C-alpha cells in the first residue's frame, strides 16, 4: 500500500508540490433551467485535508461529479496535477490517481469484502482470456500480490474480521471503511470523499477520521471531502471551502470560516453562531 506522491519533487508533467494538485477553473453545469454549478472556481493544495461545505443544493456533489467525469460540464476547466482532465472519462481520471467515494457506498454486495478490494486494481492480466489460458502463472502471481495488498488494507482499516463476509452484510460504517479501502487499492494521490460521516456511529466515525489524518500525514494522500457534520469538518479540515448557489462563497481556515457572519447565519447554524457573535 506504499504510495509515492512525489510531494517534494516535480510531478511527471513538471508541476511542483507548491502548485495545487486540483484546480477547478470557472466550471458551470446546468440541468434544464437549474444552474447547479455557476462559474465556480477553487483549488486544493497537495497534502491538505480540504473541506467542502454548504447547504443542500449548493452544488457540492455536482462539483464532485464534474471533477471525476461522471457528468460533463458546460464550461470551464478542471486540472489535476497540471493536466486538463475536463473531458476525461471516469476510468481515465481514476487511473491518473484521482479517486472518489459516494454518499451511499457502492460495494459489490454479493462479493466478499476481500474480493471487493482485489477487484479494484486496473489492467489485471486475469481479465484477459488469453492471459488466463496461456499465462496462468503470471495471473496467479498478480493475484497473489493483490491478495497480500488487500490483506494489508484490511488490517490497517481493522476489517480483517469481516474479510470473507459478503459486503452487503456490513454495517453502514464498515461499508464506508470498505469504500476507503477500495480507494487505497488504487494508490491514489487525491481522494474525494462524499459525506464520510453520514450514517456512521461515533465509534466508527472516529476510526474513519483517524484513518484520514494518518493517510494525509504519513502517506501523503490529499483529501477533498463534502461533509455536513460540522464538528468533523472543523476538527479535521484546513482549509474549508464554502459553496452557495453553485458558487464559492468563501474559503479559509476553520476559525476564519467559523467567524464569517455570512457562513454562520446561512450554513453553520446556531451552535456556531454563538461562538462567532
């Protein structure tokens, strides 16, 4: 599960670590008469855990879908590691090291937990009929490597006890951990997390939060996460980006966002408004 992000070096296309790993430039997306994302721009610095917050309908998940190629944008550009990925397919973006999870986990329910992990690495020789027939030793060696890596991921996420369980039988929190594990199997540089705290009990939420911190600090993985749990956002993320009506309203450190009157009144509610008055 070793990840080489090249934080202190130039990236493959010449970008340096000081440049944003993700740069969203003036993107827009309309669905009929509804403008879901309206000339929105923001960037994510390498090595950060960046929060993306805002009320329902602010355009956060649509922005995620645009970044990862699940829907096409109407205008603007999206750069990942300095490369324009605006018109790439989701699988192409995934292969570049930009991965995402979903608000509702998309596990393969009829497969075991470890099979869910082993399915992730792209370009497996076992997917080729000719390799399976004429190069079985190569296929077996590759599967052995993927199995060892999957076991390492399960141990790290504390899911070894459900290794052979059907993924459909996991709890909501365990499914969120499995989603994170599937991303780790791809050796990502940037992970987009869509509401990792939703439907998760406090014990597993603590585990998820600790995993995110460790992966950012020790493995150099950058995170951009959408979350409505403000306690999690304010304790985990820096910076925090706030979206409203499809645009970026403001951005800053948690304390700056917490004390911004527009944010307090519109998005964070009374429990934080008291501290910012």
